[in-house]
């Protein structure tokens, strides 16, 4: 190998290693499984309410343009306030919230929970491409304990 070829090889290798090192912290923040929901510790709000937040990677649904994610929270005494934000990877087709479904269901361990399903669709007539996450913030007065369901993983 001549000196120019060796230099090009070393620069390419350094660029590849630098990209991998820069991407590692970002990949560690997100679950590798599409259905893994990350729940954050709830915080107290005025009038006995709590604010819950969670994030999930959106998964494909029946349509190529629609993705969905599911969350579970405690049962609320009245319909909670829900805010949804769709986050996408760079260069991904833009998405918007299509449907927000809230249903009260019985949990596997017995207590009743509130299931929230977020469906997002592409803004343009194109299939979804890239990585998408739904972040939700839910504020309400829980009937059960202030912690999310047993299936939740809390982050401090």
C-alpha cells in the first residue's frame, strides 16, 4: 500500500469509529424492542392530580401510512388531560396524530387501568419511513396509586 491509500484507510476508519461512538449514547436512550414503553416517575400536580409521562417507539399497523403505540396508566376519576408529541428520525416522512383512544381495562394483576393508544399517520401520501416515537404527558386524578402499572419501568 502506498502512503495515500493508507491515509485514506485511516481517515475512513476514524470516521466510522467516531460515528459509532457518537451514536451509542443515543441508541442507549431508546428501547431496542418496538413495544417497550419507558415510563417516567409521576409528579404531583395541584388538586390531588398527578402528571405522568412516557415514551414508546411506534410500531406498524394495518396501513403502511399509520403507526401506533400503547400506554397503560392507573384508572382516573375523570378523563385525564393528554398531550402527544411525535418524534421522528432525521429524514423521516413527517407524521401527525391521527387517533387517540382511551379505554378502561382490567389489568393482569387485577386492578383496573387506563389504556391509551396513539395512532399517527404520515402527513403526505407516502409510507412511513424511519424511526418514530410517541411521547405522552397525562395529567389526571388517579383512583389507584400514583405509580404506573406493574408492567412499567420507572426512570429517575
